[in-house]
């Protein structure tokens, strides 16, 4: 049955998505936890924006906050999230439901398992279309065939059941479903994590083609900086609820300013040589229930000094469409050089701070 569709007062001059100083809090029996802390970024039309960082840094929380799909104990406690100028945090459930399918949709890591095993794939997509558009079943089926072609699936297979599809095919079928109503923005949360490298590559290529051919924008969320490197125009590097580095992908990859980004670049293959060159960042991120006063990365940062223990550093502009949060931007050349050395990463923030760290230049 077709649902009533809300209309919105979009501002054509506003960015497609603008997140400003967003704070997301979870209420727990032990008190409120801040999972996302004053994050700001924007996504333009026809752009693939990446959010990258280790597990638990708040990437999915950002996605859920944008889509108003936070768990019941989560809320955007301050800041704003605007889609074409419309404040999402103030919309009713009916308005949000309408906006979600018509203007943006989510592809999650487990999306392929979200297909109902007892219904033909075609029928599931037809149902999604008819829930929002007043079209006949024949028209909706034609649209499904078109969508199958768009995502690189054979339309002759659209009446298959999900179990007849491989994991990669199911993920494509779910992408087809998420494209059914021509969204402007797709949020893809770890869209390829469960897939093998070849299928992963095909899906990422397909997302790029969707941007080029259909003009949609995509937010890709991944813990793997090489996935982001292959796909995105712009990115945000997240750590422990904060944005550490933000801006144009090429600018950040050619001239990284943040020690955390330097560490991530070392930790993933394809960016720096083969597997044997990989250097992981020792230690783990702080517990969000017990955050340090200073820089959130301090305890794992080989370049930390006592200055880092005061407050978390603010994001500062370091280039065109490029900002980073670190107290040691002045020593960036030295940090880049030293970061390539495995030995550097065996120094922890505390050791580095007591031995003077990078600030001793
Ligand atoms: N419903 C919840 N209640 C309390 N804390 C939560 C809840 N959901 C997430 N968190 C906490 O919020 C922080 C951010 O989690 P989130 O899932 O957004 O991170 P992530 O970067 O997406 O990690 P992953 O890649 O593992 O999903 C984590 O510390 C997590 O434990």
C-alpha cells in the first residue's frame, strides 16, 4: 500500500548533507556515554565521502544519527544534521520514513541478510517501490529489471529466492533495492566487509559508477583505509568519537598531518607496499566511559608530548579542504619520516611524553 509522502522545504543552495558539531549520546545504567563528540562534515552532490577509523570510533553511530535510526538509548544531544537545509533532528517519524526511502537509503554490512529468504527478490523490491509510488505491479517489475542491470545482475534472475544468490549477488540485489526510489544519498556502512576481495572490488566499482551515471552521493563507512582510498573523493578520519583529519582525499593521502592517519596508512595493505611492510598501531582506543582529558590518541601516539595531555586538539586548517587535529603540525615533516619506521610505533604516548616526544625539535 502506498504511504503518504511528506513534502520538504529544501534549500537548493545548501550542501546535500551538513553535519555540524553533532554530539551523540547513549544513556546507559552507568551514565551517559558520548560516542560522537562535536563532529562536523559536509557531503556535496555527486561525491563519495568516506568515514574511516577503528572499530568503536563511532562511525556507525554517525550513520544511524543521520538516518535517525539510533537505538532507543541513543540521541543527538546537540548540534545539527541538515539534508538540503532541512534539519533532520526535528522531523517527525512519518517525515523521516518518507525521507529515508525517497532521498537516502542505507546499505549495511549485513544488508544481504536483510532480504527475506521466503520471498522472491523481485517481489521484495516491487513491494518497496509500491509502498512509496502509485505504480502497477508490471511497471514496478520493469523497474526491478532496470535496477538489476544497473547493479550488474542478470534481470532473468530477478525472480530467484535469496538462497539462489551468492553473497556478492545478494549485496548487489540489496543495493538495487536501495536504489529503487532514486535516492540522492546512499549511506554504505561496511558494505563489503563480509565479501571476498574480488567481489569487494566489483561492488566498490559499482558504487563509483552509480555516482558517475546516476549522480548520486555516497557515504562509505569502513575500518579499512584502502577501501576509502579506492573509492572516495573526500574523507573524515575518526578516532574515539572525534574527527582527527578531514577533507580532500588526495590532499590527505599525499600530505597527511595527523599521527593517527599516518598510523592507519601503515596498517593497511595496497597503500604502502606488501603485507610484510604493515605496521599496526599498538594498544587500543580509550574506553568512551573513561576518556582522557587530553588528545584521545595520546596514549598510542609516538609523537605525544605533555602539551597533548591538556585538551583534545581542535581541528585546524592545514591546506585547501584539509584540516587536522594535532598539537604538532609544525613537526609534520619529521613525524611523516619517523612514522615509516617500525621502531617509532613501539614508543607509546606516555614514553614519548616523558622523553620529550616530537616537541623537542
Ligand atoms: N546502544 C548503545 N549503547 C551504549 N553504547 C553504545 C551503543 N551503541 C554503540 N555504543 C558505543 O558507542 C561507541 C561507538 O560505536 P559504533 O558502533 O558507532 O562504532 P563503529 O566505529 O561503527 O564500530 P564498528 O565498526 O565496530 O561498528 C562504542 O564505544 C560502542 O560501544
